[in-house]
C-alpha cells in the first residue's frame, strides 16, 4: 500500500466485519465503547446483535470496570477505544493486574501515519509502552488480513491464559482523519 492512500471508509476493507465474526465465534457478549469513527462499523454490528450487550461509556475507564463485572458474572467482553482513551484507564488497569482478570481491548490508534491533530501525537506514540508497563500484552495490526487472527489470538490469550491483551489497530489500517480536505 502506498503512502498516498487515504482510507476514509474502514468498512470498505472488510476487517471490521472480520473482527465482529471473531467476537461472535469467541462468545463475546459484552461490548463497551466510547463512540469512535474507527470502530463505527464494528460498533454497529455489535449493537445489532441481540445476543450482545453494547454499552456506550462516558469515559474509557468505566469499560475496564464494566468488563471486570461482566467476567465475574460469566460473560466475555471487549473494550473498544481510541489511543487517547488509554491514558484515562491507567488507574483502572491496576484492577486487572491486581485481581488477575482478563481484559481484551481494541484500540484505534491516533498520532501515527498522517495525523493532522498535534493533540493526538503524544498519547498515540506512548500507548504501546503504557499498556506494556501496565502488564497488558500488546498486539499491533497494520494490515487488514491480520486484524481477525490477531483479535482471535488476543481473546484466547486473555480468556484462556488470563493475560490481558490489547490489539492496536494502526492509523494506517483505520485511515487517517481528513478534516477540512477536499475530495
């Protein structure tokens, strides 16, 4: 893929639907999220599934607690957030580590390839290191074909191996924001 490609419609590339299929196969019943354009297709699919509970959050750290409760109640869940939300979760990640709870989070990255907003850069660049330091296994996805197998491995790692996992969906994969551009 050339550096000049601008992905503006992630659903066109099929990987959000492939991620949804993994969630269904892996019996994920709880989906917590702060609305995010990079996750829009996946959120839509999960919300339309009567066997899944989709919960809109006001802040990302609420999702960590919600998924801890879901696990204790017998459900598997996933937290969808943008890299800027990782910073909001740092204190709540200690709950996961100290209580040895599973966690799977799908993180759409900002501050990477073609980022226009300087406010996104620092957190986007720090996200992998912060997650690793908080005891969360980090898996990066740059190619559409890698999205589903990576999520499948992260779910297995987290729920079977009790190792919290984060799948980072790169800005190159989801597409850079293109505000105030023509065409």
